[in-house]
C-alpha cells in the first residue's frame, strides 16, 4: 500500500496553503474567491487532470506510444444541496500520429489504472473522450 501525506493551513481569511515534500500550493479558501489560486472544486479537477497526465507518462513506454503532447480539459458540475460534484466530463487531446485504435487503448489504460480516476468514478458520474489534436 502506498501512503501520501499533505499538510494544509489557513494563512488568513483570503487563502490557505497545502504542502507536501518540497512543494507548496496556494489554496483559494476566501469566501468571495480569488483569481490567483485553485478553489477546492478546481483542485479536485486538477487532481484528475494530473492523474491522467501522470498515467500517460506511465503507459506510453509500456505501449510504445508515440506522443508529441497531451492536454486535458475538464468540466465539473456541482449541486448545492447537499454540496457535491455530480458530474465530471473531460476531454483528452493527444498530439500523435497513432491510429484511432491506439488512442482507444491509451484511454482504456488511463481509465483502468488511474488512482484518482477510479476514486472519482466510484463517487460521481465521470465521462470523457480522447481525440487527436488537429
């Protein structure tokens, strides 16, 4: 079993920070919001994006997948009562000459082996596509 540790603290009424290892992230915990930091819902979406990108790094050498670049766009829908993320839709844009069947294989691997992906898929509606960058 792998274990992870993150420490978070309130800086003031405008923000907080989270740290792990030598990394630090400013968090938007201001009640009116702030444009220079991720709020908790955006952090959740960013975590899924990071999972997809890290999963790509893991599987491309295994699959022998030729990749020039990859981008992930996410859209989350939150309900108010009770507050929760009810749907997340993502689009993975891959810059590659690989055939469509190989894009599908990449997507299957990302869905099957992503820690954050599988955690969220068990808790909310999660749907997405992979397409070739034009």
